[in-house]
C-alpha cells in the first residue's frame, strides 16, 4: 500500500466538497453544510486563498483530506496552523492515512516556523480524541470556543 499526500488543485474542488459533506455526515452535522461550491473554490483557489487543502491518497486513490489555514499566537509571536477539517473515508481508516496527514501538517509547521498545530474535536468523538492524544496532542479543557454567526454576526457588525 502506498500513502501519499499532495496539495489540492482547483480540479479537486468537487472531491473536497464531497469530503466536507462526508465529514458533516460523520459528525451528525449535515444540516449545517451550506457552502456554495463555486464560492468555496474561490476562497480556496482564488486570488486571495483563505485556506489550503491537502489530499491523502492510498494507492493513488483520494481517501482523505485536511483543510487548514494560518492563525497567529500573540504569546508566541509566531504563526500557527489551524486544522479546520480532517477526514478519512471509513474504508481507509486504520491505514495510517490520518496520521500521515497530521505528520504532513506538523512538517509544514516546522518548515514555516510555526509555533503550533491546533484543531477542535467534538467531545463525543472519543476514538478521534484517543488517536490525537496518542500522537502527543493535549486537550485544552480550560478554553471554551466562542462564535458569532448568522443574524448575531450581522447585528454585531452593524452596531
């Protein structure tokens, strides 16, 4: 079996969109998926990309992806990488592809002089939490994620 990680290209847009939908199904959040594929493509591959994507392949067949972007730590005074989504198709789990995707991102952190790699995981997803901890990740229990979106974001922006 051959594992490979490659940068996504605009030709991968439909594949990326399907991986996002598959991830949302797995997370029981399919009702939250609202993206327009053309706009997603613009944000990933347009003149000002907001995120990057890598595709994980087994024997040349796409079986997973990671979508990530840079953030910044004021305490470290350096950038980091925030992993927004990581997904490996169920039939490819256990192959080492998920670990290979995370290793690839860790290597990008080192190459780009980033202070850290971080992401969120649903608290009920104990298999993923255990997997991440086995790689050295730690839970940030003292932090709570905050979000403003939808009508609340519109209201805040116009206040």
